[in-house]
């Protein structure tokens, strides 16, 4: 994850320490007062963190107090702290049920975790579908509870019905007339893994222009890529960047081009629409048809500027043209069937869609930062907002329609993928957060922590830490709602996906909160209920029949990967980082890789394979003044890293001739990936044509054109989708996948490196 202006994935992961319970608060640091440590722990706020297994750093007290304040807990004075601690301890001791309870369906000895309920408590569950179940707690036998006596509801008990999957309502009534309600999440114990090993392509959609694009890649291009790569290359999936709705262009400058800092993660961005594919386009006539033709010509000029003249992708210019065209299409009446489909979409998405469209309508009038709007409009539920919504109903409807049209083209792209024989199809990317001024932050204010931003603490790769500028969700409010915003977000993303990639999947367990106005070094970790977050994730993925891939690169809290693996959430393994960090530090042979992962040679935040092999990534960082050591030292270290890997590839018989040929070395890297047990192998599409440039260079803002580069060949010449499909270099590269061989190991008698 790498919003512009901050560092992204580390250049190498730190070794993990000994496993401990995932999501457990950090041990209190000596710098934190005992009362503050206790209060923080009761609210899931860490008072220390470990940048490496052998080092613990106390968190800044001010950051801990600020994080608690964002959770509506006052610890600003000794008296306030004592009062807050007493209140929290009383609340927890009196609580019958947590706000959300999790049950894993199908797990061995699965139990409803209600050990705190006294015997004789009546428990009622009303399911999503209105079914009702009722039972009474009993003291569990030693066999049921292990070596200790407790009150539990076990799946082995005849009194426990087989609860259906879903998010249900639970109510408990004790013999002494105490009552409590909770959300009950019943999730599958684990997701099914991919049925067979498969490979696919990874691409930033905006960078993939075809002859029909309007200045950037679109959903028509995605459908075309899926159909071609599935039928011709045998690919099983296409993974794209987040297609979330962006923050509109402000009046005084360009919009933020990063797909990882969206306005909304709940709905896709209509900038990705293939305008001519909208059904109403064919029914334009008269002056509207002439205007559309003129817009099409201007769009072609935008594409030519990128593909022939070397200009950058200009998202704002693209959207300005598409917006004009979509305004024309809106004047074409919908046919009865289309109208019915649109009404169904409105009914299905309800208030969430109306809020989303209302924000965009208000942004057109008052600007794209809701904090600067007139005070009544800053609250989505205020009477003033309701009046404004009625006044702007025409624009609200327009933005609802854009969401519908984009959803329909996403569905068409996934159909193209499946019809081309892809086992998975589209893999959509879920950004870690949203823009603080955007639609989600406005519509879901009570679920976000005010005055906080997510980021990363200082580590071996970034001594200053990171501030991503994304407001974090409040774990307490998520739990109180039964994770409703999270569930809706996942359900929307999974509508037309065979899998999803969770950016910075560690955020399901904890996030680094940075108080507003403070440096990233002055933050602290806040923990989430990882069991509930994972339960909702597996439930929604199961319902969609989709796989889940977690981006778990960089520093990972001990126990996180094990927790993800238990639920069949795949990890992400990048070749250059896969070393024996706990031992020799040397490259891992293919048989030592984990199977439950998507294995790749690079990502959008990292150098392309050609740049890595040639050392051009170091030269680029040197030109931009980003190196912290002499260029010669950095270059020598990078070359040694590559040489070590190439030597392993040669010893395994994957690099005929021992190297020296860039294209053959890139093919050898991918032969290695295929030889690992990884269930999915990803091909960074620019690698297939020798592109040297990263799509995003972490640590830069205006020094480098992040998120604005088209795919190019080894000489830096932009390549269209049509040219890419016919490129001899690509087809030679894909021979590695068409002629897959059994995994190889070192020849008999060969010594390890």
C-alpha cells in the first residue's frame, strides 16, 4: 500500500518473531503509567510496539491519550484516567455479551463463545431470514470444556442447533432478569483454496490503453484483456488496481491520481466506463450525436498524446470528456427493461447509494472537501442535508445512474473472463482506507476515528515512519454495528470478482494511528477484533464464491500469517524478498516457499523485473535524490542481490547459459515462480514487454509521475493493448507458462548456495 508522498511496501520483510495471539495488545512500555497502560489495554490501544523481535519501543503517551480520545475515552488528566478506567472495568464486568459474537461453522469442537453466561440463561437467535432458534445454557462437562468447568454452548451439545451462515441477532436473558443483545456472525471455518495451481496477469487498468480508450484504460479494455489472456495465454485471472470512486478535481489543482486514496470504496469510479458501450450511446441523434462525435475525436487526441507524444495519462482531462458524454446519454430515455434494472439497483443499494450520490452532488456545488461545506451539510443525516438532497435530486439521480452503469460494465468484464475459461476471473483490489474529505468519510462519520490518520511506525526501512492520510475505522463502532460498513464494503467489491486482494491485510488486526498534526513517529497501534474481521471476510467471500488474497509484505505482527492461513486467506510472496530470514538469509529454494500465496516477481510499488535485473531502479532513485547511501554502495548491494538469485536459478537448470540475457533472466525468474508450490502465480504485465518504470515510486510525490504512466516496452515507448497482444517478446515470455514443467530442485550432489 503506498499513497503518493509516503513510502510503500518495504524493500524486504523483517523476520517474524515467536508467534503470539494475533490481535493481542502490545505489552506496556515502561514509559507509560500503569493506569494508562491498563486503560489502553482495555480499549485495544498499544502502549509499545516492536520494530524487530528483539526490541520493544514505548509508544508516546500523548499518542496513546489521543487514540483513547478518538474512542471517546478521556485520559487527559489523572482524575479523568482513574474515572475512565473504573468505568471501563465496571462495564466489562457487567457485560453479558460482547457487541459481536463469532462462530466458525464446521470447525472442530466449534463453540459459541458465551462462557460468561450463567447456567439457565435463555439464548434466542433470529437469523437474517427470520428463522428463530432458542436454547438454554448448561454447565459443560469436562469433556466439552477441556480441563476446566465453564458454561458454554458447544456444537456437540444436542441443545445447540446448526446455525446457518450469516449475521444474526442474538438475545440472552439470565435467570436474574439481566438481558443483552449482540450480533452473531456465523462464518465458514475456512475458504476453499484454488482448485488447481493457476497463473494470471497483474495490471494497473488506467495504464492499459487500447485504440478505443479515451486517454486511459477502461472497463472495455479490461474485458478485452480478460478475453484475450484467458483464451490465448491460458491465464486464470486478471488482477487490477482498486477501481474505487475517486475524489473529484478541486477547483485549484489536479485530483489525486492514487487509486489507494479514494473518496469511496463502496462504489466504483465511472471514469473507468467505456462510454460507447453504454446502450444509450447508440440512440443519440441530432445535435447530441454530433456532440458525442466531437468528444470522441477529442478523446482520441488524448490517447494520441499519451501513446505517440509521450505525455502522461491525464485522468482529469479524461473525466472531463466522459462527464460531458454521460450528460448527453442521460437525455436518452431508458427503455422499460433498462429502467427496471436501474430501479432494482437503486433498491438493492438503498441508503448507501443515495448517500454516495448525494456527496457527489454536494461536491459539485460546494467543493470536494465536506469539512468546508456549510455546517448543516457536514452531517449526512441533518435536516439541512435532506433539503439539499431534494433540491439536488436531479444530480443525485445522475450520480446513482453512473454507479449503475459502472457496475454493469464490471459485470460484463467478469463475464468475459469466465467465458474465456478463467477459473477465477477478475481479482479486485481493496484499498486500506479512504480520503478524509471524501464520500465514505462523510457518510460514515461515526465509524471513523476523528483526528486520526493511519500509517506505519518507524522501522529499518523508514526511520521517519509513514502517514497515509487515511482516517481509520473505530473498532468499537464497527463491533457495535455488527461490522455493517465492512460487510457492505466487501459485498460490493465481491459482486463481480473471482477474488479480492486486501491491501495491507495486517490492518484487519491492528493499524498505526497517527494523531492529527503529529509526526508518524508519534503514533501508536490500535487493535481490531481480528476474529470478527476475518469472520465477516470469509462469510462474504464464501457467499460470493471468491478467493481472498492478503497483501502481507513488510513488517507483520507475529501470528497474523498463521491466523490468515487458518481461514485459507492467501498471502503475497515477492521473489526478491523470499529469503531464509531466520537462518542464512539466502534465497529460499522453490520447495521451501509457502503454498498458500500469490507468488510474483514484483508489484506496482516495486521495480519492474527488468529494472531490478539491470539495476536501473537504483539509478532512478539516485537521479531523484532518494538514496540514503552513496549510489555505488546501493548499486553494488542491488547487483549482489540479483547475482545471488540468478546463481540459484542457474543451479536449478532454469537459466540456460548462466545468465547475461535480460529476457532469458526474466523468463527464468518466472520459471522459478512456477516451480514453487504457490497456488497462484502473478505476471506483472509490463514485465512481459520489458517495461523499466514502476507505476508508483514510494517516497515521491511530484518528483515522479506516480499512477500516470502507460505500459511501455524496454525502450520506454508506450504499448497499446493491441500491440501488446501481438508483441513477440510477450509471446516468447509466455512460452514459460505454456510449456509448464514439474517443479525442479537442485541437481543431485549440488551444494546449497
